[in-house]
C-alpha cells in the first residue's frame, strides 16, 4: 500500500511540473513560453546569479492548443531584454 501511495505521489508531482521552452536567445533578449498548473514565474540565470524574472503574459495560441489543461497556456509567452 505504501509503495502504491509513493507511485501516486510521484505521478502527481510530475503532472504539476511547469513546462516551457526558450524560443529565442540573441544578444540580451530571451523569449519563449512557460506554463503550469498554477502561476509560473520565469527566472533567467547567469551562472549562479539570477539576473531577471517575469510573469508570462504574451498570447501563445500554439501553446494553449498543445497544453489545454495548463493554466495560463494561452498567455504563456515571455520576452526579456
């Protein structure tokens, strides 16, 4: 029974993980998309230092179609300069 509970908990954890991708990386610009079962904050790291954060808010109908169960997928795009 414990083993079954652990497997269920691991499946739940995997299903709650955010998903995303970097679509463009040029000079100082980073753009892409990120969404999850709840609010998602994008963090940009340079080595061990966090240099920028943002909340995705750009329309991404392609992501909404690919991940219909993810909250905020329709506005999951981000762009940082």
